[in-house]
């Protein structure tokens, strides 16, 4: 039987993915290749909704793709492509936008949060319609499953509603995607503010470990990570969020369980944990950084991989768009 299809996208809005992106999302993308027919997209169309620099966007899109290949996305087993290279995305988004209620779109809490940050009047229409483009991303591939964190649940719900609504208005066309919940998804927190999530929009760069950070730099960030009063190395996200975060990262990268780590650090200090975590991070990122550089140093080869990914994606996307257009009356 055919494998279920999974779709996921990630924005090229930073110079590197950080450990939160990797441990909370991308690592699962790699694993899903074993069980699913996987379509993964660097969503550059989504990255222009809040102002951007063209040269930087182009560079970040390439680095994002290179990093995804470098962490183990295998172009033989999954389809990795750049959103702007598949014009069916905005084409389907228009149709879906025409069956989305203005009030329905207005209820998206992410838009409310983000537009507030930008000053409501200045927020773009693109930021407003972002979840509709996201629905098109998913529905074009007839995805059965979409890995979602808490922050994306409402958007996936809209995708499901739009799929069902189109199907009942115009006839069965779209697979209704289900959330793929990953058990034990690591929530990585900011090294400088361990109650907040590690995020590219963190206030301090010292709070984020990028996959492409030089190991000396990440060691320094880990050394100065905010820990907690007390000296015992135990896992308690409530009372010891800083130490618990370091243990979470260590465990996820070294493959050793939290319990095993806590036992190994009994009677030892935060300094030891930080020193060894810096080594674990360095060992983990080194080969990823080498492979990323390899892809970036051979632009023609990277272009070729992405063109092949876009071609595979288009074969599916064009079929879905054609039947959509037909049903709509085009
Ligand atoms: P950021 O928060 O840096 O802006 P995004 O919102 O672009 O990152 O998230 C990209 C993916 O990475 C999403 O699937 C998101 O859930 C995941 N992610 C981001 N930050 C973290 C984190 N600190 N811990 C776990 N997962 C995260
Ligand atoms: Na974010």
C-alpha cells in the first residue's frame, strides 16, 4: 500500500536554523521519511509578508535548503523544494481565498499577534492571507498528515475546513489533512530566558544556538546560559527551567535519557554540565556544518537538486490544480 503523505514547510527567515527548529521540527521531518511519502518546502513566499531584503532572502533560501539536505533529508526518498518555484501554490491560494470568510480569516490569532507587533495599520494583506496560502501548500499535495506544534493548530484547522468546504461545494477534490502529533517533541527554551522558547526573534542572540554557529561561539553561549539557584542537576521544568533545558538539549543530541544524565551528573556542578554539553553540541553540528558548506560550495549541484524537487512537486501540484480549476468552472 502507498505510504501516507506528509507535508511540512519552513520559512527561510534566518541565517541558520536554531536548535529549537531542529529538535522541535526538522529532526522529525528526517524521521518521517521512513514511514511517509514526504513533501517538504522552504516557504519563501511566506517569508515576504513582513518586509524583507531580496538578496538576503535568496541567500537564506539556499542556506535553508542546504541545511535540510545536510541534516538528512534525502532527495531520493523525499521531495524537498522551494515554494516560489511551484506557481500552483499562489494559484490555488486564490481559489481558496474566495471560499474563505473575511471573519473566519480575521479570527486567526497569529495574524492578530503579528499585526499588533507591526502596528495594525501597517500589517500587509499578505500577512492576513498567509494561512490561506498555507492551506494551499498542504492541499495541493493531498497530504494526509501535517506535523504541527501548538502554534500552528489553528492554521491546520482552517486548512481542514477549506478542504471540506471546497469538497462539498464543488465535489471531492482534496484530502482532508490530519495533524501529525509527534510525541516527546522537545521544547527548547532560550538560554538567556529559560521560560521563553528559543526563537529567531529572541531579544538576545546569546539565547539561541544556531546549527551553523561556530562551536567556540556556542560553547560561550552555553557557558553563560542562565541557570537556576541551587546546585543540583535535576530535571524540573517548573523550578529549574534553565538546567532542565540544558539537559533536554543534551539528551536529544547525545541520545542518552534524561534519567541517565541526571544519574551521571549526581554530585557534580553546572559547570561540568555546560562544558560537556558544549562538546556534545560541537560534535553534533560539525558534520552538519561540513555538509551544509559542501552544498553551498557547489551552487550548480544545489540548483539541480532543488530543480528536481520542484519538478517532482509540480507533477503533483499541477494535477491537483487542474482538477480544482475544472470543478470551479475554469
Ligand atoms: P522561530 O520560533 O525561531 O520563529 P519558527 O516559528 O519559524 O521559529 O518555527 C519553525 C519550526 O520550528 C516550527 O515547527 C516550530 O514549532 C519549531 N520550533 C521553533 N522554535 C522552537 C523551540 N524553541 N522548541 C521547539 N520547536 C521549535
Ligand atoms: Na516564530
